[in-house]
C-alpha cells in the first residue's frame, strides 16, 4: 500500500481473496459465475425428487 507521504506498507492477502479482488468479485459474483452448474444441479435435483415439487411445509 502506498500512502500519501510516499511510504509503503505491505500486507498479506489470502490467494483466493486476492484473485477475487483482482477480478472484482464478491461472494455473490462468484456464485453468479456458477450459474450453469447451479442450473444443472437444480434440474437433476428436481428429476430425482419430483415428488417434492407440490409438497407444502
């Protein structure tokens, strides 16, 4: 980090968080990037548990 007075201060950052920061992603953005995988899961889930579709709590 470079401060206005010109001094530099380093800090550690988890590699995964660093990648997210560099790509401009938060947790929601990461989830949205997995949209196709989520759709596949939901389709398979509903195929296996079709009988739950009309269930009410």
